[in-house]
């Protein structure tokens, strides 16, 4: 705005030259003799004026005052450095004959304007604010001519103003200069009397990122009223070409009221490439306390066609390339408010209300509701280690983004975000009825509710994230209710042989700033239960019966199902780092009471469980086997179950080898004792001794045979 004030002062000085030249013409005086006086007059207005070329008259085809090479500058007056090669001031013959100076046209060619900061480029609508300065300049003109008895009336009415072959250089410290070249400006009927006139601006510029120049065109019908300080632009069009494949066309009307410092932008329509734009803005208090209200709509904006870096384009998730947004807004220095805004990214739609207090400690209130959100699938196949690292970092950043974004926006203040989505899908994991309730207070985030429906069950969690320390600290609690185990493990581990419904209540702590670290540092405990449990490819009852049959040396002629149906399971759970321990697992099947303990290694995706089966009765079940040996019935029989999440197989659960060894030793000792007694009765001492020696190896053979048969034949 400052440079516009100065520029208007400059125009007045140039017109003074014309007035003086016209006076000199009528008085028959050479205008060049008055160069020092003109330069002195400019200096009194804090303008450095250097007229290097001659001031002369032109009579054909029009009566005009011609000015050669001229330089001006006036930092104190807000005037940038200006230099032009040639200027023609065409006069109205008839007005001049009646001793009135009236300009028909001003033609300036080869102007070079240097602006120190881009902030000096104000809008044309701000021009009324400069009118008092112009008025004072006019008064200066009048004062300068008070001593002349032959002063001429002067009208500030210009039929035509042309600026050709010019350029503007915008210089910023530490940055490359921005040059506007091929500047051509035309105005017809220029006046300050409230009558409409036309302006036509064409300019070209080059951006570092752009392979070709960008052309800008602007047309409008302004109206300026000096007394009321009102500026109006009607039928305005702005066209920008050359930004890749993204031409921009905008049409609008504007009304600026200088006394009220108010600006209205209406009938805003246009396009950015295929995107459609519409809206209106009402701004007040532009001089000291600006505020604005309005509405804005952008439809079908293609993000991957924006003039941004290729890396940024590649980071746009597939399916989120198209953006549409519409909102009602109000903004001031203290408050920003969005009412009933709606945003669409591809097929994802979300809307709500937002309130942000900027004065003092910031406060945020954000309510969002959306439909089905499908996040991009993580795919690291066929990627090298570097790409894998990049993918991992990208995922970690995505994890932290919703955590850190509110804090960055609030700058240590308070906030509340409530988010509801019909569903969220990530890596084939779908959460229905997703709900998030988040509160921020300084560097502490509190999630009071994170809930949804997943794997035919429900989950609910609360979390506290403390970012005051160098490493974020997390305290959490989770509840899972009736989660379908098969669906969960099939999705997470890609294969599962376990069916049932899982319920868990768990709480703990962790620390870290990326997902991998957070998972590795989990420390917590809770309780777990499951119902309707069925394990495929493992039959615990068959294992028990085959073990009993081998010990009792009886055949097993029975067909077994390739699965185990268990009773309700209960256990405490301890999670330390990535090792999950089940210290007191209890369940059962048929007449077998099963208990156990063991660990699950989440890092290696392996499990190692020691299961104890106790037969309560003489049959494992109604369809199971009958056990005669009292040494087996009502006795804890251990089974060792080991394997991976991805694969269960026959042999995953085997009787504990040491237990079987001890049990067989007892049976062998019993058999040896019986044979020894029988030998004592039927033989002599020598024969008995011989018989003992010969039979000493027999039990050993029996023992090895039984063990080998057990280990090789069971679960085959």
C-alpha cells in the first residue's frame, strides 16, 4: 500500500511536468530550461528526479509533450526505483486553446520498476486509501503555481494510459529476484470522479520450478470516487497460464470502502485446471483489526497435478488425489471459525465444525464426522532395504501425525477433537463405528475414548500421551469383547487354525516415538478369556489316548477328528516388551481338565506352552477312549505345545518326554520285579543269576521300543 501512495505522488509529479510544459508552450518558453526547477520540486516531495532526456513537443499525429530517459526514486515517499526510456503526454487541443490542460493519453515505454519487498505489491482496490496523499500532491501543485499569474486550470482526467515493454523486479533479501517481464498495461477513461473506466494488464514471469514462463492477464472496470473513498471493480477476470497443465481463471466483483476500511469480494467464480471455484468474502477493519466472513467452495481439485515437488506428489495416497471442499467461515485476529464445512478426498467424505481461539493460550474445538475411510495399503514387496526403511519411516510419521498435529496447532494450548467415522480400513483391517475423543492440554494428550467394532467384536481404549519428556510416554488401557479369533489371526498372521471368541482387559505403559519402538517397550498385565474354542490340526484327546494306549500296550482303533474343541479358557496375561506370558491358563475338553502356562514371542511369532491334562474319570469323553491304568487316571499328564502363528501341524503338541520316560521306567521296574519273583521259584541260584543277566537287557529294549514308538508314531 505504501508504494501505491508513492506511485500516485509520482503520477502527480509527472503531470506537473506536463502542466509546466503546456504553460511553457503557451508562453513560448523552452521547457528544458525548467528541468532544475522540476527536479527541485520533486525533491521537496522526497523524490529524486533525474530527467536525462529532453523535454520536447510533438505536433503529429497528436499534440504531445515528450520526455526522454528519466529516473526516479523516493524510499521515504514509498516510491520504488523507477526508470523509463520514453514517455508521451498527449494533450487535448480544444482544452488547451481554452487555457485548460487536459490529458488525452499517457504513453510510457520501457519502464523498469524495482520493488524491494513483495509486500509492496498491494491490490488496486487499496488505491482509495492513497487518495489523501494524492490530494496533498495536488495542493503542492497548486502552491507551486500560486506565484504565476498565468496558471492554467488542470483536470485529472486521462482518456488513455498505456504502459508498454516494461518490467517489475521484486527483490527479497536472501532470495532470488522475482521479475515480472513483458508488462503491458492499458487503461481507458482513467478518472477519479466516480465514472467507470477499463484496465487491461498483461505480464509474464518465470518461476524457478517452472520450465516455461507464466503469463498473467487481468481485465476489469474500476470506479474510483475521491470524495467518498470508494473503489469498485466490476467484471474482473484474472487468467494465469503456464503452470504445468493447470490454467487458472477467476472472475469476481469487488467493492472497497476507504472510510470504513471494508472490502467485499462477490461473485467469485472460476477454475483451477478442472477444479471449480466459487465464493464470497466480506472483510472489515483492514487498517488495524481485520476480520472476514464468507463462504468458499472448491470442487474436483486434482492434487497430483498441482505445481509441487515430485516427492510430494508421490506421497499422495492412491484414491486421495481428488479434493473438494466447501465451508462457511469467519476469521479475525483472535478467532477462526468454520461452520458446516465439508471435505471430500476421493470417495472419503468428512465434515463438521471447527473453532480456534488465537488470542492468549490457544483453544481448539473440532467436531468431525465422516463415512468410510480406506487408508492406503502398506506394500513393501519387491523393495530394497532403503525403500523398506523409507516405508517404515513413512508409516511411523503417519502414526505420529494425528498425535502431534493438534499440539503444533495449539502451540501449548488446550483442545478437544471428536471424530466419528462409519468405518476405517487399513491393511485389510476394518473398524466399524470408529470413534475418537481426544483432549489436549499443553504437551499432554488424553484419549478418553477410542472405540469401534472389529472382527465381529468390539474394542475400547483410553490413552494418555505425555510429550514433555524427550521420549514420549504412553499410559493405556484396552478392552476387547467377543473378538473372532479366527478372523483376527487370519488377518494379522495370514493363517490361523484357532476358532472362538476372545475377551481381554489389559492396561500398561510404553515409551517411544515410532510404532516399532512403542510395541517393543510395552509393559502391562491383564486378564484374558475365550469361549467356543476350537483348534484345528491338533487333537489333545487323541494325544492323551495314544499315550495311554502305548503305556498300557493296547491298540487304538479309533478315528479322531483333526481338531480340538475346548471349554471356556481363562488366564492372566503379562506383557513385557514383546514377550507375552500366560502364567495360569485353565480350560478343558470332555473329562479332561487342562491347565498350563507358557509364552508367546510376538517378535518371532512363536509360541511355547506347557499344557497339563488331568483325566477325571475313566474315559476322556463319551466318544473318547477308556483308560484302565490307575497310574494315569487322576494324574497330571504334561503336553508340550510349540509352533508358529503361521502354521500348526500334527506334532505341535507332544507329551512331555521326561514325564513319559519316568512313567515308562516305573512300568519297567514293575515288570522286572514280577519276572524276578517268578524266576526265584522256578530256577536254581545259578540259573536265576543267569536268567537275571539275560533279562537285564530286555527291559531296556522294551523301554527304547516304547519311547521310539511314541516319538515316531504319535500324531503321524
